[in-house]
């Protein structure tokens, strides 16, 4: 029976499809030891494809040390953690990982969450709701998890222009010293790949006595001598009140965390509903994350190979005149700026070339800025890059898209 509710669901879904913003999922299996190859299920069969849009930036989800640690944890501890951290769900592995993450960021303490989304949502909502007269100053391009946390806190929110310390300064100056000021921003922004001027933002925040909240999810594992992120690379990590990160991208597993003072982490542990009422990370995941963090603290091989691949891809895109957003980071946004053509190119890459890269469209990015968000890894070969660029060049011509003049 079709109800009025079902009719409304259908109407809104059809509108998404008409606009070119409906999202289709590829049915994939990642094969151990074969990444970036994956098996795609279709039409009752399978075929191999090359993945170009994974957030497993360094391929650590396939690393032997990570897999070995996870298998050992299953054999030693079983499958689940047994409950929330408060009720029988704290394992020694959790404590070890928190200590390792605190050391990574050179902070006194760290606190684990079940995902990076949850750590942002839970921490910002707790800070905004429990600190007196809190006002959160949010960069205009902050991630949805940060926006949701701020909204849930019901604290006053002030949006400052993206990566603009001078605009932040003007906004902070409008509020009295009696307010608790929290400046929330990211180090690397996931869609454009641009990097925040962290030191300048800290200068402004410190001048107004504001707390600094830095999301490093796209930078941890990737930057700095030990993978602690952009703040560590730039030598300013000690100036940040709180650093938030994820275990689900460069570290190749899943989970989120914050690092800061002991009092701050204890405050969030004691008051954040997103921490208190959630079953803790299972032992295998925690062990895998611990192995990944420890390895990338000591090894720079993955980071160096990764940078070479990014440089090679950008150079070949330039040779073919394929426009991509210039940034100093590892994310390569190939700009199409049309939802239907973006969807079509993504579909044709997959169907005719065995290349999987999802279209990025509204609401993830503003309408008119649709793109293919390409993420090279150390495990992509020179031949993989050549195949991708050749396919893009062919489709660029088919779709009558303009090329960039070298």
C-alpha cells in the first residue's frame, strides 16, 4: 500500500535524480593484497576495477602489520568489546591506543570514539552546551560532523570566511571577554584539498583568549615527521587546545579521537553522550589502529611514495589540459562543474575503463562545483595513472568540456 509518506519519499528521490544529485553505490569487494584493485558485482557476475576515490590514502588497510595485529586480537580477545567504555567495554588496547595518540600529538591525553564523525559531533556539542556563554566560531567550509555538533550544542554560532584569519579577528572582536570563544576549523579541507593557515589562526585566537579546535582527519598519518598532521609539520601543535583525528582514513581502520589536556579529555569523557552511550571499538579494530599508528610514526616510505604519485598525476593531468583544483595537499579535485556531466563521466569511467571514482555533488559541494575527487595512493602504479588520465582525456572530448591551457 502506497501511503502519503511513501509518495513524499518518492517525490524527493525523483527530484534528486532529475537534478543529477542522486547517489548510486558501487557494489565492491576490496581484495587483500590487491588494492587499489577491487571486485565489482554487477549483472549476476563480477569484474575487476581500479579504485581512485578511497580515503585509505596510504593503503594501510592492506598493510601486513595491521592485518596481523587484527587477526591476533580476534584470537586473543574475541570479536566485541563487551559494552560501552563505562560498562565493561574498556580494554587495555583502548588505553594503549589513547596513550599512543596522545604521544603522537604531544598532548597529555587522548580519547577514543567510534568514528571521526562521532568525535566531532560529541566533542563540539559538549563544549558548546556546557561551557558558559559559549560562542563557536566556525570556518565556512567545516565538515558536516562539525556543523552538526555545533548545531546540537545550541551555542551561538558565528561563521567566518574560509581560511581568513582577518575575518575571524573581526568576528571575535564583536564579542565580550565574558564569552567562552571556541574557534573550530580544519587543517586540510576534504573537497578542495586546501590547507589552513594554522599559525595565523592561532595568533588571532590567542589574542582574544579563544580555545582552538582543529580537525586533522585528512592530515593524520599523512603529514609531519611522524604522521601527526599539518600542525605538527608546521610546528604549531602545542598552540592548539584540542586536535581531533580519525583512524578511518590514512590509518586504514575506523574510529575517531581527540587529543588535548587531561582535564579536557576527562571533561568530554564525563559529559559527552556520544561517548558515554556508545559501545566501544572492538579489539580487532583497536589493535589494527594501534599497529597502523605505530608503523606510520616510524616509517616515512608510504608518505614519500604517496607524494610522488600525487605529483605524477597532477603533471599528467596538466599535459592533457584536464582542470584540477590547485592545492598543496594530496587530494586532487578534477573540476566538472555540472552534475549531469559529472555523473556521466563517472559512469563511463566505470563501464568502459574499469575505473571507479565517485562523482561529488550537492550537498557535499555547492551546486555548480561538481567534481571527481581523486585520491592517489602509494599503491597506484605509473600504468594506473596513465590509464586514468587517458580515459579522462577521452571522456573530456566526448562531453565537450573545456580544457585548461598549459
